[in-house]
């Protein structure tokens, strides 16, 4: 089986710096510090189309702008999921339905939904790593016949930190041949599920479900220690780095290859990424 093929030449023309004014048409509190925002153009249309994995710059004047994955899109909106971590995301969490904001994009490349067709799909995420892979998972569910078995292995610090709890418990497990496995790092009285860190949980799911790296595509997103430990597990489980897909989060300012904030050596992550196979990541020396 050949490597998964990720497109990297995705630089966008037009007016890449100009945000369009959008309005907030929906806000959903996912966890105490994560909210998802539905954004719509002022004329009521969807601001832009985005392929699974693409990103956008979301701005709140006069505080600034940040990059986020486009987690899903509907007929007349795009949705972003924002963790409150600092100056700008703090302001985003103060937004109300009806407020006007800026949005530019879509930027970057996309998950390899074409070359992954026919494979078993394994999504592994931790914490705020689930929103960026959600668009790929939902693409596979919308084109269910094109993919093999689907497994999602998701972990967060506590039950309260699990994003998309409704989808995790009520929506995705009901889809054909789709298996959702959830763990938390710290148990509580109201959690009767798994208590485990991501990598041991991944290995446990792998053994219990009899999963195989043959004809499989694994997609990973989470923090640095999540990546390091899960990649060790993937190596132990026999995965080829060319069959593992990740999305890299570097600090990004312009998003269009001008500011020099996101590079790894000669590679501009905003222009070539953020999606790479683990083989490509290793060649760049990123991790
Ligand atoms: C391609 C891409 C996709 C992203 N998708 C999402 C998403 O779907 N949801 C989401 O909540 N966030 C996402 N992020 C991260 C998001 O852009 C940052 O959290 C945001 O820019 C922080 O802005 P701030 O002004 O609130 O924080 P700041 O005040 O600038 O920083 C606060 C703290 O967060 C850290 N931080 C800031 N940016 C990053 C970053 N890019 N990576 C790691 N640490 C960072 C800083 O080091 C600091 O400790 C993504 C980033 C990239 C590059
Ligand atoms: S974010 Fe400015 S060069 Fe990549």
C-alpha cells in the first residue's frame, strides 16, 4: 500500500489579507473554556467553502485575529471551535449572537480524503485536538461507502473537558461501522468510562477491537506530549509513518506566507500545511 498523498501547493490568490465582515449566528458552549461559533456573511450566505482541514483567520476588532480550523460548515455558515487561552480568544468568548466579526480564508491544505478512500480510518485526538479533525471525520461519514471501518479514539483531561459530547455519545456511535472510544485522564464521580492517558488507551483500543495497520489511515491531533507518546504507540503497533496524518499548529500571524512566523527551516507551514503525513513531518525535522 502506498503512502497517503497530501496536497501541499495550496497558496491562494485574490485578496488574502482582507477580512470579510461576518456576524455570529450561533454560539455553543462546549466546555468551560471552549466555545464553537457559527459565522455567516452579512448577506446571510456562507462566508466561504472550505475543504476538510482548511483553516481561517477569525478577528475581533480592535483586539486581533487568530487562526482556527474550520470544524464544519452548513448551507449558510461556517463553524469554528475556540479554546480560551489568551488575549484574543478571551475576547472571542465575550462575543454574543448578532455581533460582527472579521473572517478571512479558507487557508492551507486539506486532509487527504481522496487518497484515503478505501482505507480503515482511525482518528486519534486529545482535548482541543478534536475540532480540527472533526471536518475529516464528518466528511468520511457523509461519504460512508468510500471508507472502511471508522474508529475515533478521543481523550481529554476530565469529563468536563470533552468537546462535542453530544456527537460523541449520541451521533457518531450510531453511524454505520463507526466506533467511538473515549477516555479521561482524571476520573470523577459522574464518569464511569475509561480513565487513561491517550497512548495507553490507544493501545488498549487497538488490542480490544483487533485493529490492524494494514490498509489503514490514522489521523492525529493534540498537544506535544500527546503526539510524542501516540507516535511511539503507532510505531509499536506497526504503522508506517506515511499512513499517519497530522495537522501542525505553529504560531501564525499572516497565514499567507509573508510574516515568517510559522516556518520550519525552509517550509512555511501556512503555505504548505497545516496537514502533513508523519513521514513528511519527520523529514522536516518538526518532531
Ligand atoms: C493551523 C492552526 C489551527 C488551529 N486550530 C485551532 C482550533 O480549531 N481551535 C483552537 O482553539 N485553537 C486553534 N489553533 C490555536 C489558536 O490559533 C491559538 O490558540 C490562538 O491564536 C491563541 O490566541 P490568543 O491571542 O488568545 O493567545 P495568546 O495570548 O497569543 O497566547 C496565549 C497562550 O497560548 C499559546 N499559543 C498561542 N497560539 C498558539 C498556537 N498556535 N499553538 C500553541 N500554543 C499557542 C501561547 O504560547 C500562550 O501560552 C490553531 C492554530 C493553528 C496554527
Ligand atoms: S503565518 Fe505568516 S508566514 Fe506563515
